């Protein structure tokens, strides 16, 4: 291998590493997209818009099922789905307003320049996890990651994208595609 070819390959590898490093914040900040629904978002109002509402009480739990083009907003986080179930304590003492939220149908979540879509989402405030499944597409600016499942640990901020066995996770990362957020100081 010639020295020129080795330098060219070295630059190519450095470019791939740099592009990947720039894209990592998109995956890492996926935890921010659900900030309004996390256990840390105590006290903010939850706004719901839906065609129907059914409330069922089971033991100490209240399940509020919203259906028909549902939109739930808290802070700058918006979730849209065909059906959204909010599980809460009957006594209403849960500081977050709900213990579990399940969204089904085509699920769309947006917060700032971050968007994620899938077929089903579960926000579990007790377990501190968020799980999206079914053709998951996570984007931030021009950066996009596609997989079958997204699992977020709200306690650690760790996000993991998984794919169906035999398939591969796909991503498109644009250097400079993530703009600095003036409010948080994060990329």
C-alpha cells in the first residue's frame, strides 16, 4: 500500500469517526424528546385533545383512555396517537400526574428539533423507561436513525436503538446538522 493511499484511507476513517461522533448527540439526546413526560417534569399541566374519553378504576389505579386523533402536550413535548392511555393513582398524589402512558396507532412525539415516530410507545415513570416499537424513526435536525425499537432509560439518560434480527440499524448523519440549543447549552 502506498503512503498516499494510506493517508487517503486515514482521512476517510477520520471522517467517518467524526461524522459518527457528531451524530451521537442525536441518539443521546433522544431522552430529551420525552422531557415533558418524564418523572422529572413534576407539576406541569398535561393538556389533552381527543374525540373520546373513557375512565376505568381498578383497585388503586385510574386508567383514562383517550381515543380519536389524540394529542397530549406537556411543556414543549407533544405526543400524537390514535389512542393514549394514562394510568394514574386514584388518590391523585402522583407528582407527575401519571405512572404509565401507553400510546398506540402511529405515534408521533416532538420536542424542539427532535422527532420520533413508531407504532407503540410506553412511558413508564415508575421504571423510569420509555420504549417505542414498530418502525421507529428518530430525527434531530438533518440526522436520522431508523430501527425497530428505541429504549430510553430516563434515570441514566442512556438510549438504545434495536433492530429486528437479520436487519440492520440505519442512520444518516449530517456534520453540522445539530444546532446548539441556546436554552440548555447542549448540542
